[in-house]
């Protein structure tokens, strides 16, 4: 049912020509999103204008979710496109990486372009399909590119678990799961080929309920004022939370049971001296709250048994952050795998 609905929507809007490389290929019916190579932008990455609604009526049940997801995907696609444009095969072999690395990055770029096409197709004709902004990732070396690549893939899996909890339609839940599986393949490749690390991290990856909080953190990559004026607010709704990273001088290994210090990159919340605050840590399917010291901005990473995978942390005024309005700051991604290799914000 999911495959049929995706293909029907795509086929209604795409014109597939008889050329060797179709102008508007359909994901799943063309090898284009796997096999295309080159610096030219794959469809629909070569079309930059938002697509206006073509009918009047009520928005689809998951239109808002897909608008948020499409806006995020434009940034992820553009990151890989910039990597394809900026580097070549020798850029990666010169730092000791396999000679297939640049080829894999082109293939991931193609996958992300395919995600753009799928997400566009799932927004109903009653709603606008957002276009891309301009993006600056602060990447000035192969090493910086690879660190950001790994963070983006890990963040993608984190926000997709949250969006699956927002979805109204079973087809949407299935589509998000399928996309998350592809992002997991990308991250597995990065862990093995780039970081030479065991990719396994226990029986489950980390599930995080508040997807828009992760999406909001991607605004740091958007060049101010560069988004099409027709685009809806991204993400919507946004809490505009205080943002923080962690201090590697206090803890560079991110091991369970150790102290960690947070560094606010935007003004912190207005703390109330009579209120208790908590650092809430998500790891696997667990949610563990630890006291947060607002004077020193320190807390302790819970004693998780497995020092692998991803921890997502937020600051809340209620243990467990049971509702959106209890979250005051964050999130921060604490990457335990590869250990100590990735520092968010570097």
C-alpha cells in the first residue's frame, strides 16, 4: 500500500522520458538515485523554487510533518552536494581512506535527492512544498566534512524516530521507518569505512520524542535571509529553545557515569533558584533524568551499560520531560561511537 501510494503520487507529477538518464526519475523505478555520478545536481536538487499548492482544500493529515522533513532534507542534500563539488577521489585517499569513499558520497548524495522527491510527493496538492535555502556548513577540510557527515546521519536517525511518533497515517510511519533504515545504512558505512569502528551499538538505536527540537538545531546551517519567502516557518511549531553543546575539557570520552559540562551557545534559560532542573538523557529506548547544576552547568551521564551509539540530552524542569513544555534547552547529541572522535559544534 505504501509503495503504491508513493509511486502513484510520483507518477502523477513526474515526466519520465526515454533518455538514458530520465529528467524526473521515480525512486524505486529507476537506478538513477543509486548509479548517477557527477557534480551536476540530481533531480529534484536542480530545481530550487518552492512548489505552490495547486488545489484549495484541507491540508493532508501529515502535510506539516512532510513540510518540516522536506525542509530538513534540503539541508542534508545540499551538504552532500557541496561535498561532491568541493572534493574528489584523491581528497579522501590522501588522508588514508578507501578509494571508494568519493563514490559512496556521490551515492549518498543521490539517495538524499531521492528523499527530496519522495517527501515532495507525499505533500498533498493543497499544501506548498518548501524549496531550499542557502546553507553554510563551516566545512573547510576533508576531516571537517567527515565529522559533519557522521553527525548529520546520526541526527537524521534521531529526528526520524520522533517524527514517526507524530505521524497520523500508517503509510507515513512506514515511510519514515524505511527512510531511517537508509540513513542507518549510510551511518554504518561511515563507522566502518571512515572511522574503522564496529558499527554495532546494542539492540536499539536511540528514540527521541521531540523531533522538532532536533530539526530546530539545523537552522544553524541556514544563511540568514536566504530562504524563499513562500516557505513556511521551519520547523513548525518551534520552541526556540536555548541551545548548548558539551565541554570536551570536562569530558571528552562521554563514558557512562562520568561528569559532563554543558556550554550554552545561545542565552540560557532564566533559572529559578527554588526550582529543581534535570538533564534528561535518551539512550536506546531509555529515558533517565539526572540533577542539573545551573551554577556550574554540570551533570552526570547515567550509568548506561553500553558505551556505544548515541545519547540525546535535553534540560527540563520535570523528571523525564514528559511533555513538550517541560523542555527548557537542547538537545545535544553525545556521540559515543566512535569514542571521542566527534565533538558537536567543532
